C-alpha cells in the first residue's frame, strides 16, 4: 500500500456553453501536477467534472428547447471529450446531477442545520445569473443604463425572495485566524492578500437557497427551496471521495486548482461551510491567472473565445500543453500568441529534437544502435545530472513555468556538452571517449523525457520506449540512473515538428 496520497482537483466547469482555453488551462496545469506526483511515488486522486445546476443552466436549456438534464448530458459530454483530447490522467469525472453528489450535499446541509448555521429569512440584493453570484452595493456599477458587477462585468438584477441563509458573518474571525495560522492556504501571495482584505472588510450572511427556479438540489424537508448553486458545486470535491460513506482517505484535498475569478467561493465560502459543518478544510487553494485573448479574459459574451480543440488539431495536445506551461507564469495572466507558440515549438525541435537525432544517428551508424560500453568506474559529470530536490520543489510550489523552463535549460546544457565534446569527431576523441560521451548523453536524454513526461506525456512515452523504458518505469527515482550496456535501442521518429 502506498501511504503517500495526493488529491488534486480542477474547478468543475459550467456546461452552459462549449469549453474554451481557460477550461483547458486549469485542466492541463492540474494534470501536469498529478502526473508528476505519480512518477514521484504518490497515489494520486485527480478530479474534474461539470457543475450542472442553477438558473443559468435552466435558461440555456430553455433557449435550446431542451430539458435541463438532457442539455447537461449533451454539454457535459463535450467536457469529457476535452479531457480525452487534452490527454488528462484524471481518475474521476463528477457531474453534480449524480446521486453520489446529491446525497453528499444533502448530508452537508443537514450538518449545517444541526450545528445551527442556517436560518430562514428574505433575500434582497444584486444577483448575477451569469456568475451565479451575489454582489454588494459597492461591488456594482452602472454602465450604459445597466447594472453590472465591477469584477466580472456581468449584468446584475435586483432580486427579492425567501431564502435560507448561512451564518457566514460568524466565521469572519475564524477564517482570518485560519489564514494567519495556515499562511500557504491561499496561493499565490497576491490572491491571499485579496482574500484577507475582503474578509477583513466584514462578511454578511450568505443566501444559500432559491425559490424562483427549480433546477437544483432540493433542500432537505423543504421542496419549495433548491440549494444555492455554489454550496452545491463546491461540495463536489467532497462527494468524489465518498466521504460520508466508506470514504477513501483522500480528503482533505491537497490542492484545489482554480481560476482567480472563483477565488472568493473557494477561499472564503468553502472553508466556512466546512468549518461550520465541523469537517476538515482543504490544504491549499491555488488561483491561477486568466488566459487572455488580446487584452481581455475569454468569455462567451465577448465572443473572443479561443477553441482549444482547434489549436490541438493544428499543433497537437502535447505541444499546446508545453507552450502553456512554459510561456505563462503559473499564477499570472497569460496571452496566447500564435507566433510565440510557433517559436516555442521550433525551439523544442531545435533543442531536444535535434539533440536526440544527432545522438541516435551516431549510435545507428557506428554502434548498431546499442548502449555503448563505458570505462569501468566511469562516472557521469555532475553538470549533466539533475538535482531532484530542485525539480520536486518547483512542483511543490506550483511553479510550473519554472519546472518547464528548467527542462529547457537542462537540455541546452546537454546540447552544449555535445557541441563542445564533438562525439562525431574521431580525430579529437578516442573511441572510448566517444562512447563515454554518447553514454552520458543518453542518460541525460532519458532524464529530459522523464522530466518532460508530466507536460508532454505522448512524446515522452514514445521516446523512452526507444530506450526500453516503459511508462510504468517513468519515475523520478530513475532520473540519473545509468542504462544497461549493449542494450538494443531504437532510433525514434521525428519527435517535434517545425513550423515556418
């Protein structure tokens, strides 16, 4: 049994429209972390899914003359398909219309009720159907005769209805104490400061049920009310662990990877719900930036959505994964630029692809494509080896951009070593020296593709098979390990395409 467990989640996506690059980015980043943790010896639970309740879904279904569940079945499938297209290694896909989820949410509601955290009153205030969020007066402004949310730009309407309220105001001090005692709970630092500022400004009790529509989970013992979609949605992370019924030891989650626009729900409401229900709180929330189209966040209403499927069809899933991980600083906003994408992919071909091709060409020509014999007692130069602690630290701190840049930098070091030592030059090198250089470079290439595996799994599996390393042998522990002398290798096909 593996005692090292790691539970990571993406946001659950709202299937009111087809997936866009923002969805893909959260999922890819989570998958990179999940794959790395697996090859570093962890038993990983990796969850993604769809959030299928609420007024926005009900209206979207009505627009298509569909019932909400049939609408969700259709749109949710596009997110399942996206998981496959992105080559995600998720161990579960949850839909909030599943019974396992509904039962968990009802249990959480019952715990909140038992702990005197809910009361019935009347809600009056600004509500955004698009965001499924409530806004205070100072969070709303008027633009072109419409009231909009300052933070999201979505239209808000004044709403009044009977509602159950959660005693969020009681949790202001406990939350602030929790943030102080758990300084790494919200990452990056800028997000933490934003949340602490919001909570310090005072919390009002939160409306957690609706009566003006019925597409949601019924409040236990009160058919008139359905639960507020965020109380419903956030609980998915708990539902997937089967926590209340023979739970699987993965809760609390190690990290929720989310976009910064849903930070308040995850870093304020979610821990407050859990504390109020006397349940364990997740260990960390990481709010990454937006993938911008031009200078703006992608959204259906703005019509500036980049379709990840179109980019993947043109360039490949591995390639899009690598570009997003390398060129966007994880935690900040990032822009997609096709020219930069091509530059990055050409650099990959010139750097790692060319290195592999040069070494295997020599091996094929002079050594029957076998691992060459090295001197007895030969040790590989330490400059050609990987410091495992450094790369583990990059992932533990969720510095995915630095992890990917490390691979690039390491590859450049190996290229320089090959260029400086010229294993093709028999005048300047003894036969044994050439074998030593080739052997060292093969070990380094193995290192490169083990490191690259979480980011580019398809090409890494392909290359490592040429070294007789199977997918189940791709492990951080195998970095820097020597190869078997005289092992028969296979020259890989072209690994990376070049673009004009």
